[in-house]
């Protein structure tokens, strides 16, 4: 088994993991980890998730793979600025190459939050959630929520920060409208749009939405949260979904991620990357490098502010 995993690691080659969560409940609690029933409908039973998950824990979980870069995403810490600083403090080897902070664009303090986050050189993106279940207390939308969202995205564009947008199928068309409105803004659709109908018909409908979104050249997507979406998945189940996403956007606008430690509820890093390796086995070496690391490096890497995204090649 170990020899097989090492063979997969060699085939995969260098990895930039586009979505990793590190947290420490004792110092900066994540709201949905304080109440282990809050997201049970979405995640399943997550009582086994650790209260603290550090970069050293991630290193142990990915042992044997050549992980060259890590993109951290705030899972919902009480203090997002302190959470980003805590991750940066662990980055002694320089493998954390980008931080995706979390902010509520409808909060009047969003601009001040972005200013504070920009003091951390590793912060390259702010994630905004249009998924009510992921909001603490799921508050009602503010009367001027749309206007505040527009202002927030304009601010991120001005600051040359990536807007990572987390939403489900019902809002994908809205994401396309927003991306069209801000052509200078790099947009990442998180979790390839949280598909919620996993039937064959549901897959065809979801991929049709993604193809229309992919018409906007400034939109990229993260392929991750596999266990959360598919629960007890297997490679054959994932193949038509993940290949369909890459066919929609092109490898130059797709990036693979582990979603550790949440993915450990369903599989290991090795199992997940073995599946990715198998699913994308027929891709060219160039496309594989894009999927396994180069796209994440370009979009989320700390140097993206100095080297803006070049025009995206045509899909295919």
C-alpha cells in the first residue's frame, strides 16, 4: 500500500494545495466547530474533527507527497486578521504561499477589515459567502446587501485581491453577472459551485451553469470539498463531474485542493490525490501541472499582485 502511494506521489509531482484549513479553537474559535451540530446536514457528523489543526498536522497528513505550496482558507474564525497572522507565524519554510481570508461584504466594517488584512503580505484573496448556512446565526440579509456586495467587490478589485465567492447553483448566474461587471477582478468560484443534485440530470444541469459562467474570462474555480459534496465517494462517481468542470473552464482556470482536515471525515490526502491522478491521467503534462499546482500558484500565490493574470487561453 505504501509503495502504491509513493508511486502516485511521483506521478502527481509537485503540488500546490489550493484549499487547506488550519485552526486553533482555544485561541480563535471557528463558529461551526463550537457547535458540532450546526453544519451536520452539510458536512455530516464532524465530531471527530480536531480542535486544533496546525501546519505540522497537515505535513504529517501529506507525508510522501511533494507539496510545494499551500493556500490557506479561513474556515470562519472569530478574528480573521488574527487567524491569518497565526498561519503566517507557522510558515517558517515558506510553503504557505497565499492566504484566503474571510469577510462579510454586508458588514459596515468590511473596508477596515480589508485594510487590516492587507498588512499581511500573504493575504491574496478575501472569500465572501453567499451560502446562508455558512453564516454565523444565518442573519437576514440587510436591505442594502446587494449594494454593499458591489462596493466590496469594487474594493477587492482596486486592491488587486482575488474575490473567492462561495455559493450554490442558484447564484452561479449572479456570479457571472458580477464577474462581467468587474472585468479587472479575478474571481474564484469556490467548490465548483457546491452542486446539490448529484443525479446524472443534476450533473448535466450544473455543468451547463458552469459553462455559461466560464464564458467570463476572469473566473476560475476550485475543485475541492469532495467529501463534503459527495460523502462516501469513489473515483467513478467523481470522474464525470471533475472532468466536466475542467472541460468547462480549461485546466488553466481550475485548481485542485484537499480541503484538509475536513476531507479526513471521508478520505485521506493520499486517497484523494490518487483519485485526482486517475481522473486526470489522460490530460497533457501541461494541463496536469496546471491542475495540481500552477493555476493555484498563479491565482493565489503571493506574487500574483506583481504579475497579473495573463489572458486565459481558450477552453478545451
